[in-house]
């Protein structure tokens, strides 16, 4: 009992530190202009799992958070710049650039990141932004497809996402996409690896707690692609999934696999209502 | 030339005479330290930005020596007093001899 009482006192003394891993109450405004919704009521399909959905931005330190408030300091924007050069460069046998069909991405790509992954009727599959870009590259430009989450592909995805910043994530989970969504949900709640951890074990049951020295977020992907300070480059959602499953000591799926496409759709739908933040900055 | 190098500068377009303004610069550069080895064990040669300067109308504002431990995409934020209208000239010196330049004009009024 004495030990318990001591622990309680210690918990009180160190209360601010003990809860430093939780979500803070800051507000995110980018460039003094784009107001982000970083906390929102959970979408209906999360009934019983989460009451409120919280952007991963809230779980980061003030210094890291600040980097995302200004495009000049957000190093993810370096890659957005590079993608703009690619956008305007003709490639492949047709001699076309992205810009030849889609003009200015500030107009043509607005809202794209908010609704992908999305069912493609002609192809009869759920497509991510990168798959759609590759479809254009192969079939319209006659160029080589990019490898999934390769530097150019992820930069292009970030550039496209940047034109949807501030818009609420709203991916469709009914109709023809429902099958993939169910598959993604099953993966989300399946325990993998020697550590027997499911996505939900950390990001649903333990968000706000520490995982070693880091804070667990709810694992939304509204901020992807994400510039991570730890590797100083953009990171794709599929690469992040791979890293998480690897950390459970399991054999992982590959970026671009059907499993990860389904998981991307499901995880993105958990963030329905949060603002698109990509490219965001995380540690 | 190292690939993907692009200098960026954020400086005010206008200032009042004698005003102290904040200037931010960022250059995308991989800053290879010379300490790492590739997959076959060979040392990857050092390739960094080794010097950065800023001048205002020919007068030096900052002159920085950069060392190999500085991270990728080096960022500088500093203040400068703007006595009169003129040009801020920024220069980055690469190990391989390349020099990257950027100029920003500041009006006084």
C-alpha cells in the first residue's frame, strides 16, 4: 500500500511530464492562412472505438509543430518544388508532361488528396494517388511507372496533397470500395508478428502513451506524405505501414500491395473529417 | 554539381530605413559528410556546402563556415539592419567548386 501511495504522489508531482505525450490544445494555421481541423468528432464507423479523432500533429513537440506552420520552414515543401519541375517536364514516348493535360495543379488537383484512395470504375479497383499517377505515366505519357513510394512518386503525391491542404478528408467507404475497406479493417485489427501487435493495439488503445521515447498518435494518415526529421525526407503511408509491421517482428507486405492499398483506404477513412495536411512535419 | 540543389530565401520586399529585418534562407543539399560508406564498403566522398555569405550593397552581413556534421538542407535565420534601399546577395559555396547565388531587393519607404 505504501508503494501505491508513493506512486500516486509521484504521479501528482510529475503530472505535466507524465501527460506530455498526450494531445495538446494548440491550433494549426499554415502560412497564417490555411486553418486546419486537427480535432474532429469520429466518423460513424468508428462508433465504440474512438470518440474524437486527433491529428498526429498534436502529439509532437512545439518545435516540430511550428515547422509545419510555414511553408518556408516545412522542408517537405522542397520536394513539392521538385515535383512541380517534374510536373512541367515532358517524359515518355508521347512527349507529354503532366501539365499538358492537367494545367496548373493548384486548380486541377484541388481536393484530390481528400478523396483518395478511391474506386476506379474502368479499372475495377481501388486506386491510390500514386497508382493514378502511374496510370497516367504509362498509358498517356508512354513513360515508365514509378516504383511505389520512390522519391519522385512520393514528391508528386506530396505536391498533389499540398493543393488540398485544409480540406476535410472524405474517402468513400461504401459502394464498390466497401470490399477493400472491409479487408483493410481486418488487417487493422489483426495481430501480426512475434510481438502480436495489431495497428489498434497502439493507435487505438494506447494513443497518447509513450512507445519508448516517442508518443503514440492515433495513426491517421491525413498528413501523409510526411517529412520526418529522423530521415530528412518524405515518407509515404505504405512505407510507414511497412515500418510498423516490421517493428512487430513480422514479415511485412510490400508498398503498393493489395493489402496496403486496402489498409490505406481503411486508415484514411478513420481520419474522415480531419484536414489534409500533407506534406506534414513529424519527428 | 550536386543534384537537386536549390537556394531559397525569404526576405521582406520593403523595410523602413534602419529597420532590423529577419531573413531566412534554406538550400536543398544532401550535405554528404564523408564519414559514411556505401553498400560495398567504399567511403562516400564528402560533398557539403562549406561556406555561406550574405552581403547588403557590398557590405558583409554574415559569413559562415559550415562543417561536415551539419544536417541536410541547411537553414539559416538571421537579422540584418537595412540602412537604405538595395540588394541582399546570398552566396553558397559547394565543396565541388560550384557557387549558388540568390539576390533579393529591398525597397525603403
